[in-house]
């Protein structure tokens, strides 16, 4: 019976992946980067319900894989579409492919660049492009906000003046800190390798790296998260408050980790998506 259930789950995931739009190769038009495996799955909003908002969605996976892309990518994109929001699911480079920093933030920044470059094609307002990420993807999207003034793609040949700062950032049950006391160690190892130094540890602890011009943040986690300690998000909330950044912190008692949008898996924390929709309308004019 266990084997049958496992096969059924695998088959279901295969069907989900097959049903998705054919991805583009993110770096296909950048000389010297064409062989990169990074992909972008494009979900335009329905034309009769297009708000002009777009979200680059980054699934989790401890910076080592993106196997959660079905629940933390495709399902999220489809739901955002139902809300009139354009979605772009990013399959970024990861540690299992032997990529480490800065590969991940390069992919995220170029995804933002791509969306703004093609905004007219999809009916998107370039000023309304945000980022949303889950677990390690939550750390990645926090970097897109905190490090927007550092152009990680310029040296790769992307030299135009398209802004890289997202309009808003949505980290969901995110990895935040690289500090020993609360770090998600697999994510730290995949991002920084085993040979990081104290400066890197602090620089990529996002609670220590929030600038005064950080975009608005919608932060979500649950106290009973067994994978990434909820104190990660508490530390980020404190840092955002100290820096005077407009944000909302949804701290739920229950939800665990990896629930994406699912109210079946997380009856309480799964409500975050409705709060997000209300919130984003208050910060997007």
C-alpha cells in the first residue's frame, strides 16, 4: 500500500509539471550565459482581469533543489492568476547543480529585469513588479529587496538601466539568518558553501542587512515550523521595524512548513494569501 501511495504521489507531481507552460531559458539572450539551467515559467493574468501587478515566485528547497516548485511555484502562480496577478515562476540555480552565491541572486535579479523588459507584452505596470518566495526562496526574495542597489547582473553583460528593486517582497516561512543559533544550516551551506567567513555569515543574515530603502514586506510564518525556526522571521520583523520599513508580519500559531497556499495542510497559516491580497492593494497605487 505504501508503494502504491508513493507511486500515486509521483504520478500526480509528473502530471502537474507536464501541465505547466513551457518555460523559457532565462539567460538565453545573454552571451556567455546561454548554457545556464535557470528557467522561467510564465503565467500571464487573464486579459479581462489583469491588475497590472506581477510577481516573480521563488520556490524553496534549502538552496539545494527546487523540488517544491509544484506547490510553491505552479500552484501559487495559478492562484495569483485567479486574482488578476501575472506570475513568473523562477527555477533558479542551486547547490545540487554546483552553483552557490551569487548565482541565485543573479537569477532573481534577471527575472525581475525580464518581467520589466517584457511588461508591455503582458499588460504589466513595471512599477508593480514584486517578488514572493518560500523557505530558502524567502531568503532569496528578501535579498532582492535588501540588495537591490547591488547590480549582480551588470558584469554578466546586462548593462541597460532597467530597475532591479522590487515593488514589494513576500517571504513565506523564510530562511532569514545565517547565524549559528537559528540558521537553517543546509540553506547556509548551499548558498555560501562550507567555507564561508564571518563577514559573509553576517552579510547574508538578512536581519542584519535591511537598508532604509527596503521595499514593503509581507512576512509570513508559523510558530510550530519544524524546519526553519520561526525566530528567523521574528528577527526580520524587528529589523524592518527598526529601519522604518512598511511591512506586515503574519505570525500564526500553527502551520508548520512547506504548506504553500494549502488550507488543507495549514488551516490557520493557509489564510495568509487572503491577507496578502488585501495588503498588496494598499501598497500598489
